[in-house]
C-alpha cells in the first residue's frame, strides 16, 4: 500500500514539473496577444440571437438564405457566431477594409492633388501652346473647381491659348472599370469609372418625362452635362406609378454609344437618373475648355505633344477623413475606388495586397478573403463575418480608432456601415449595449428573395445586441 502511495506522489510531482504557466512563455513587456477564435460563451442573451438566426431558417420568406453572424466583446473575444467562418459576399460593408486601412496608412489629413500646367509661360496675356490638366486621382474634383481655375487665369491676364486643352489621366493605370463589375453596373452612375483624372464623380444626369400610360415610351428631356460626341439611344418606357427608378444605362469605356433602357414611373414629369461618363479625361478637358471660353479666354483647337514645363495652378481635395465620412454616409463606389487605388499607388503594389499586409502586422490575418475591388460592387468579393467583425475591433483600437468610429453612421447605440445589392444585405460596426459594453459585429445575408423579411430579421438582431 505504501509503495502505491509513493508512486502516486512521485507521479504528481513529475506532472507539476511539466506544467508551464502561460506567462512564463511571454518575454517581459511583450504586447498582449491578438484575440483568437474561441468557443462562444454560454450567455443567455446571445442565445436569444442564436434563436433568432436559427428560426430565420424556418421562415418561408428566408428559405435558402445564407446567414452569417459574428459578435465580439470589448476584448475582441468571440461571444457568438453563426456560420462566422464561412465567406460571404459583403457588398458595401467591404468599404470598411479600404477606409480603415487608408486612415492608418495615408492618414486623415492626406489630400489628392490635381495640377494645371502649360507648355510655355504666360506672357503678354498669351500662352503659346497647350494647357494640361494633370490628374492625381482626386474623386471629389468638381466643375466649379475648374471654373475657379479659369477665373484665376483670367485675373492673371490670360486672354488666349494658342494650342488646346489636354488631360493627363495616367496617374492610375488600367481600365476605368474593375474586371468583376457587372455589365449592368458600369454605365450607371453608381458604377462610374475610376480614372487618374475625375470630374463630378464622372457622372451625368439624364432627365425623362413619363409617357401617358404604362408601357408607352418615356421622353428624353436632356442631359445636365454634355458628353462629347455621345450618340444616345432611348428605349426607356413608362412603368407603374410605384415602379421607382428602373432606368439602366449601358455604356462602356471610351464609347460614344450610350443606350438607355428600363422604366420610369407613370406620372413623372422630370425623372432623373445618373449615368457614368465613358471617357473621364476627355470629359474634363472638354468642360475646362468651355469654362475658359466662358471666362473670356480664347482657346485654339489643336494640341501638340510638347511636355508640360510650367506649373500654373494646383487644387487639393478635402482631407481624407472628410472623403471617408462621405464614403460611409453615401456608400459612394467611385470615391472608395480612388482611395483603394491610391493605397496601391503609394506602395507600388496591388492595393488588396497592401490591405492584407497592413492588417497582418496588426495581428489580423484574413482567411477566405477575396478582394477584387475596394468598394464591394464586385460580386466576386468574399469575406468571413468573423474577419469583418475583427477588422472593426482592430480598427477601433488602432491609432485612428476614434476618427474611424466617428466617420461611420451612428444612431441609438449602433455605429455601422451597411451593404446592399440584389440578394445581398450586410451590416458591420459597433454596438453599445445597455450594460455599457461595446461589441463589434458583422451580420451578413446572401441569396435572399424577400427584402422585407431580411430587414425585420436585421432589426431584431441589432435590438438583441443592444439589449445585452
């Protein structure tokens, strides 16, 4: 018997020698390790959310809908998940990867710069040569900014330009449109192309008058800004009174043929729809020439290939933080893509790689992420709810955390960025519960057919988070 007791005591002592406390493995002053995936805690309140999500699968209006959800506590630990490690199409909630990264890499005070140069100096009221607008990727440049340039040149005494107006949009290379944007997107205003030189978000407005009855042709009343050499084909018809904006504009890069299809609602006297400018550089040069002539400055008609040697004017965009506030408020794809491409331009590598590498250094390594663009318009974009929620955690705790959070939409304890496309609805951000704890969340729904049911479920889930 005593022999057995001694053996047990010896075994216990040896086991104690093999137990290493976790803190012994950490060097002194090492930062706290990043949050890790863990089993959800058995909290009655999150169980309410689990019940909501599970019941959603039995709702006839949501049959076949893919639902993903991740909830993190104030320490970044997983409180609750539902398909959180399955990649979903994010739509515009993907914009938060671009905006949060840009704030940390480029900084909130970063500005895009557009420059005006000439091939010869201004002398005796004349420039013997061309004016060249050199784009810097500014997504906010407006026609009023070009008019201000014209007024400034007039005040300096410029009366004539012997050459013409050139536009240099080479700051960003490649196509105006992402390879994964749908054909039905790229002619419409929300899918306007991204160029090194952009003007008025590279958009125009077409105005229609509905016909006298459903199915009758709608009249094209006009376009607010001239598109050089555009050939318009209008096949828009009249829809029902409650049909809303059914206009689809088919254009394309550098095309002059623009096809208008779809419907406008019955009774509309001046219905507006936004289209995408097919050649942004030409569009900018055309309207700057018009602004100069309106200011009383003569412009010749022929441009040369002489280099731009004289700097005349510069225009800086608003600070990046203001642009990001606009992105989060309006979900503007064009603005987001300019910021996305600028990340790549500055680093000299694909912008998606810049984003991955940046967050990896901060402790967040994405799994199952596919980022074909920076705005989420591409349906080929994928991200896991867990990673989207963890992005919010790391961004909120980062050096620009306060600015990032303040740039998002906020109401009644919820701070968020949403995303929506046909069959896609997503939400991500922060929630301050009644207990005072701040949670990070991502709710993602794909492949649904009933938008009302999705809205109702989303509201119930958000209310449940606030009630924790």
